[in-house]
């Protein structure tokens, strides 16, 4: 399977959400690096067709393409209304009641008892993506409370409820999520995106269920998750800044600061981080983005994120390939700016106190001092490649692995070009292979240097302990 050099020569990756009419191959050709399946929509049969289409396009394109299964998570909603909606007026006092029956004017019924158990007087409830806001004024018991309308509007049946200030006693994994997870793992998805993360316990639960069959990406969309972001980043394999729900639960002016905090936590921990939601939103309808959207994407890239994501723009928009191509152009413009590299180098993270990260930090500096052409990270599970990616070296980085599943996952990690190698356990023979690869596939010549990261015994996960300068 010769896919060594078919990866895009671009450090920051692009995730495209797949929709009913997505042309996978054309999205790949436009610059997409990975594909997201949104399990909030579609049947298993439809998702299977998309998985098969992605794998077919992967083979045709000659690239490694990771698939992300984005689980829906709990959806907290109001109940129904007799007339399908009520009109809430400013200052009006309304009753909140746990019930599956229909509500009416002045009475909002909630089918989720956890809401009434959690809320307290003074708490703010945001309804319908934050378009309507209530403040809890009194609580009779765990099934009935009253609230005052702060931001009025028309509230329809089944609209969402957000409670920014409280951790709800609800698992991040619903019964639907468990069925979707079983399906996704059975069909070889590479990454599972976990919604409704409130604490590190939610990530730990997902890790127990997935058992290493896929990477776990924690979606940060709850303000409570920000309170333990370092612990969540440590437990997760990847993190997504999910600005949609985060922008509902936080005051809008606090979202940029929250984004920066999350990115910094992930960069410290050496965990890939993705920025998502409304990055090129206007391109759902128009063939070009606004200047503000272009600046938003560029800002994320300047911060050193691993990937930026398109949602509706590629799933249901009128110009999906154009949106991907535009994002590709913005990323390339940033990565060709000397300021980008100066800031990445000046903002280097302190080494993590492990052998792998000490070696990765040294590899970055040695490659710079020796003017090495590339860094080769030999890895079976991906840990060594993740480690050198954290250092944001300006040199070409190749994640060399005998595992197809690892190669696919590395295709979403900043700066890593995955390479499928022989499953060899002899270090001398692998170095000979690396030398041939550098000459025959990369066009390197005698006298040029490659910095090699590997472990002994060779090919055993978690044994990275060797840094070598290979001179051709």
C-alpha cells in the first residue's frame, strides 16, 4: 500500500462534515484531511454508505483518511405545548414542572427530571439555542419551580434547554450513543467524538467502552468542562472546541477566551486540538466567506491548532468543495508567513517529564541545528508521532508505522505525514529501510541528515528511548 507521499503538504488539517450529497473524492481533492459523520442525523444504513464511500475515495486518492464518528450525546429539551408553542413575555413568571404532558401559557413542562433536581434559585436557563432566557426564582421541590422571563420570545415544542451553571447528573453516553458507538466501531471508524462532556469522568467512561478501538475526542461545549480542562485534555486523545453549544452556554464575548484556554491546555498536554463551528458559515450559501470568517480561520491556525472543521458548509452547503478549498488557501497563507513560525518557535511548550517528550524536544532542536531534511518518528500506536507533533518543528515529519489504523489517525495530527512501513523488529534493517525511503521516495542525497526517533526493542509500543542522526 504505497501511500507515503500522497498526504497534503500542509501542517494544519481540515475536517469536512459529510452530508447526504457529499462528493467525498472531490472534497479530498479540494484539501479535506478527514471526514466527520454526524450521528445526530441519518440512519446506520446511510452512515455505512458514507463510510464505504470514504474508504473507496481513500484508496483512489492514495492517502490515509481518518473517519470521525460524532456522537449526539444527551439532548435536553422542553416538552410539548397544547398549541405547539407559547409566547413568553419579558418579566413574566412561568412554572417549570417535571411531566411528559403538554404545557400551556405560563407552564413549561420538562420530560427530564434531572433539570429540576439540579437547578437552584438564581440559575439561568437558556432555551432554543439561547434565544430565550429564564432565571429561576423559586424551587418548591425536585419536580416544580418558578422562573422569570429575562429574554422573551416564541418557544416551540421540543426546543433545547441549556443550564450553564450546573452539572447535570446525566451520562455523556445515551442508549442511542451506545448503539451508534457499537455500529461505528464495528465499521472501523478511527476517532469517536464525545458530546456533552462535563468532567473527566465522562471521558473515562468513553475510554472504558471503546477499549482502544478508536481515539476519543472530547468535545468542549459545556462551561463546566472548562473548570477541569487540563484533566480532560490529559485523559482524551484529542479535543474539539465545539463553539456551537459553548456559545450558547457562555456569554458570546467569553467564547474567544475559552477557545484560547482550551487550545493552550491541549498544546501543553501534547494533545491534538480542533476548532469547530461556523468557521466559514456564510459559505453555506455564498461562494466566498466574509473577511471576518477568513480571519477567524487564520487566527486558529496562528494559534497552532491541529485542525479546523467545516460543518454545514460541507454537509449541506451550496459550495462544499469551494469551502474546503478556501480553508486550504487560508491555512497555506498562514503557514507561508514567517511570523507563524517565529511565534510557534518562541512559544515552545515546556517538555513533559517523560522520556518520549524529552527525546521529541531534543529531536526538534537537533533537526534545527543540523539543518536536517526531516524527522522520522517510528511508531506503532502513534505516541511518538504525537510527541514530536507537539513540538511544532518546521522540518518535514514522517510518522512511520506498520499499522494502517495508526497511519489513518496520524493523518489528523499537525504536520505528520503518515507512512506505512514493513512490520520489522530489527532496528538495523529498519534504519536501512529508512535510508532507502529517504533517497528513493523523498529524493534526498548523500550527506543530508534525518533525525530518527525509535525505541528498543524495536516495534514495541511505549518503548521510545532512542534518538539517532541518520546521515545518508
